[in-house]
C-alpha cells in the first residue's frame, strides 16, 4: 500500500508539472494547432494512468494499480534524481 501511495504521489506531481508546462505554453503561444494533438494525447495519457490506477486500487487490485502507476512514476523518479544530482554536484560542462 505504501508503494501505491508513493507512486500515486509521484504521478500526481509529474502530472502537475505537465499541466503547468501546458498552461504556460498556451499563455505564450507555443501550444498551437500544430502541436495540439500531441498535447491532447499527453494530457489524456497522464489522466488515464492516474484515474485507472486509482480505480484499480479501489476495486481491490492494488498490485495491478501499483504496476500501472509505476509506468509513469519510475521515469519521473529517475529524472528527478538526475536533476538532484546535477544540482548537488554542479558539474563543469566545458
């Protein structure tokens, strides 16, 4: 249950970041009719993972729900650790 809640939290944070970039893109004009389909698919996919994971857990299939949430949570955790590593080590890119 702890793993499910952790993955759900990570997925919710990742979804919030994606929605933030979408809103900023709409505001500055970088989200346009040219790439609206990509954004729609991305937002729909993120929503589907979150809602499906939540509903599977509510139906008593916590293992399947955790596996579904892990699809998005593990890459998000890996990227977050990579950014943290860059902040902590401050590498010289020369």
